[in-house]
C-alpha cells in the first residue's frame, strides 16, 4: 500500500478562540467565512493569506450552533429547534433578520438550492421544510413528512426540485412536485448515516456509524465501499476532479485530527493527508482562490 502524501504545513492559520465557534460556512466567492458559537456570529475576511474578523454580532445562546449555511447574502444559523437568518452586505454582518420556528425538535441539517432562493431544513421531529429565504418573515413554503428523524439533506445539484435525506441507515430521494412520499428508498448502511453529499454527475457519497464510506451511482447501487477503522464524521466531494475529503470521528486517547483526500474511483488509500490541527476538526469547506483554483478552510475546537 502506498503511503498518503502529506502536506508539511498549513498555508495559513489564525486563532479566534474567543468566538467559541462550533460551525462554519463560506461564501460562494471564497472571500468570507462565517463562524457561529454560543456567544457570537462572526464574519471573517481573507486578508494577507489569513482570515480576520471584520464583523461580529453578539447573541448569547443556551445551545451551540449546530449548522450554518450561506446562501447569497443570507446566512442561516441553526440553534436547537430554530434557524436564525442574518444578512451580509460586503464585509458587514447585520443583526437577526428573522427566526424560522416550525420545527419542534433540534434542527439537524440545512442547505440552500443552487440559486440560494430556497432553504431546506431537517430535524429530529421527522419533518423537512422548505423556506423562501427572500421573504422578510418566512414561513414554510413546503412540508414533507418523513415520519422519522432526519439527519441530512442535500439538493440535487442538477435540479433544485429534487433532494435527498437520510434517516438512520436509509437514504430517501424526493421530488418537490410530488411531496406526499419519497420517490425512492435506499438501504445504504447498517447504522446511522453521519454524512451525505451529492455530486453534479448524480453520484452520492455517504458515511455512517458502521465505519463504512460508500459512493453510489445514478441507480443508487454502491460503486465503491471503504471500511474504516473509525466512523467518518464528514465526507464531501471536491468541487474539482474526482476527489472526496473526509474527517473521522474523534476517538478517546487518539490524537488523529487530520483530513484525508481520496480518489472516488479508488478508495483503497488516501492520496493526500491535510494535517496540522491540534484538536477535533469540526468542519471544513472548499473555497475558490482564483480561476480554477481551490483551497480548503477548516476549523477545530
């Protein structure tokens, strides 16, 4: 087996311990990153190869921020069973614009359509809601009843009317034109799915607590399966080529805080190892850094 190539150091790093961030999202153009925690939501701008805080909104919360999704000029921040909407203008971060309050249990995931007009939210309450993010006082525009806890949601990158959700070890695909029931049920894993991603060639990637990572083709049959020593916490396709980046769940007495890059056509060994984090990696994003170029931004505890 060939050893994974390692990057000797990070390109740039910056500390923002005071923010106590637990979630992150990046703007589409890669110029800004937003961090969310119990005390603050902060906007960071790329300056001199590092990210500096340019705006900060104080909002003391009882719960940690679980998810953030950036859509055009609106940022969605999930906190317990609510989703706060905040606006950005340039390097300014405005205070709370609206709070989405339809869910009755903790929000587990949220994502925008490709044109950032519709926000989808999922929850432990088993409901999936669509929201028009352009409204000043949004209410759900569509409701889908999954009848069981939902952990992940992703839109089809080729068609915003189609989306996929995960429920324990099952994937369900939906069509918003037929909201009464899923269009397909896929038994993907033998344990809870932790991560779900959908690529523009109609392939899906999932990882679960059963310590497997799978890539599914358009017919939803597994093309590749990787059995890992620990569960993979996040698995996301790269926005270029045929790559997949992963982060493993932290294990007691193990100091493995690295990101791995894999070839989706061959999952037998990683092709790169991104290391340098000294604590548990919470999230990562690919951002544009030029024409055809991308960089990875990640945060840890």
